[in-house]
C-alpha cells in the first residue's frame, strides 16, 4: 500500500466503519455484490416499514409523500433538475421506456457494444424488429493499459453521421467493470446529431453522479443496486434543458407509460413541460418504496457522494493491487491504468491454467466454494443463451457461453475474452476484508489446482 493510500484509508476508515453499522448483512458472509443487489440501510428500512404499516392501516391516500418531493430529493444528489427525473421500476424498465420512446425512422442505426447487458440488448433486438432499425456494433478496448482516448476512438469510427440515430452504452460495463468516458461519448453523439443513452445500472450510488454535466440525453439507473434502495425502484433521467455539456435541441420523445393527459401526444417537448412528472404518473405505486428511494438518496448525499465514490474506488484499487501481487498482472481482466476507465467493480481470474481460466464450470465452482467454505459472495460474467451474441447474430457461435462477448475494436471480428469473476468494493467493506478475500481466493485456487 502506498503512503497516500495508507493516509486515505486511515482518515476515512472511521467514517465508513460507522456507516457499515447501518447494513444488516449476514455477519457470516462478506458481501461483495452491491452490483447484484444492494442492502437497504437500517435507518431507511425502519422508515420504510413504518410507511408500509401506515399504508396497511389506511391505504386510501396511496402516497406517503408527493412524488414531486421524492423526485426533487433524487434530483439534487444526481445533478439534475426535478423535471428531468422520473421514478422507474428498475434499469430494465427505464431502458425499455427510453429506447422504445425514441422517434425512430426506418433505416436508422443504433450503435451498441456486445458487452452491454441482456436487459438492454433484448430491448435493442425488439426495437430493431419493430422499427426497422439497424444494429451497428463497436468493439470495446478492454486490455489492462486501455485508455479513454482508445475507447472514444473505437466509438467514433463506427458513427455514421445522419444514419447513427442513437449511441447506447453502459457505464460501468457489467462483465468487466469498466467505466466508459460518458461525457466524451455524449459529445461524439452531439457532434453527429445523434442521441446518447446510458445504462447506469452500476453508476448510481457508486459514482458521484453529475447527470446534467454528463451531456448524456437519457440515463437508466438502478435504485436497488449500489444505491441500496428497495427492489423495484429505478431512476430515469431525461435531459429536459439545453445544458453547457449538451446545448443541442431536445430530441423528440414519445412517452410509453403515463396516465397524464395534459401533455403533448406527438413527441414534442414544449418549454416548461415537466416530462419527469408525466413519466412518474402511472397507476398507484407502493409509496413506501418510492419514499425509501428518496430517503436512501438523501442518506447518500448526507454521507457525501464524492466521499462514497472515493472510498469504494480506493478499496477497489487496493484489491486490484493485492490480486496482481498474489496471482500476477494477468489475473486482472479490465483496464487498470487510466482512472477514467476504473470503477469499484474488480474483475479478475486467479487461475494460472489457461483451460481453468475459461471453463464456466470451474469458475462457477470457485464462486460457490468461496461462499460455502470461506464466506465471500462474488459473481461472474457468464452470459447465458439470452445474450445478444445468440441468434440472430450470425457470428453467435464465436461467443462461447461464459466468456465475455466483445469484438475487435479495429476489425469488429468476434473477440470474446475469458471468464471474469466480479468482486464489488462496496460502501460497507473494509481494507481488511479485501486482504481476507485475496487470502481466501489464494487458498481455494491452491485446492482447485492440486
Ligand atoms: C449493466 C446492467 N444493466 C441492466 C441491468 C438490469 O438491472 P435492473 O435489475 O435494475 O433492471 C443489470 C443487472 O445487473 C446490469 O448489470
């Protein structure tokens, strides 16, 4: 550990040790998977239960707090204005509404990477079939020394101005935890007259969010992962103003789900139209869920979102160093140099044997034994038969199950890479847990290779 890291951890550990007390995670398990599902902090959960009780006693009023209040509490921490925030059911729901609401013309292209999540790619396949939209792909530079410049160039060269209607990307990417330079990709879209859409399932709650400053037109964010809100909550951002980071006119947009009738029905965006309110009006929610999402966002703001980002990213960096010294540099399966491409998701494979590194069964067993015998919960990359790389992609056979589907950034030839094990550095984790995790992994690899 460098002296700077030691100073950082010594200074911040008391704050995060205290914060960790808020989470009722099973003490027998070190939970390294906020990216699967977060744990609701005790103070939020207590008020959530009170809300459920109140609704059970008197269901008629439905809302525990006005939706606009909850949206405003979310908006302030996420760097957006309240009219740009809608409450969705989760990332998948938000992505469906965004991608299906764009005013597609037959022959338009959507630019995506094969490394995006099945939740997004399924929607892309549906919209392609329904609107006659062509799916164009880009290959993500994923090697350890990859830079944001290389990523931007890999996207730039696939853009066809006038044809590329949407640039879709995830940040961070789920199979290797790589953050993408959101603002620079959004700028490429603006220059090409295209719309940018970001899957931020792992962004909200991990990264200090600056949605207006990102210049991205639409964000889909999970409420229940790193943000630690209730299941079935998500945040949908719709740029509703011309910002310094994105001064282009607002794209026409068709609202898919709303009971609002006093709004435009032709996709137009008149000044003063509170689109976030219209998109948050659909039937009666479980209002305790929504209020809890506002509560957990306010708690994150109180602790400090920049502080949370610094804690989790520094823990992740420390874990990467420990993995590299224990298993060698090749164990890390994500960019580790350019800070613009790093997140709190650490993706690695500790096996030295080439066959073990790509065998889904071996890696699944590793995950299971790590939980059963050592008490660490992690996940893996395995893309199943529902992934984008299955039919109708004619090259599907080149993307074996379990490996991360990608394409060569230059040639676009299929270039899947190894099975990644995914460990998340979460707000409740400590430096000692990172050490213990690497020691446990080391012991288990020894058992599995002898
Ligand atoms: C990148 C990405 N997008 C979307 C999703 C789906 O998330 P949700 O459960 O919020 O719909 C996931 C789930 O892990 C994900 O990793």
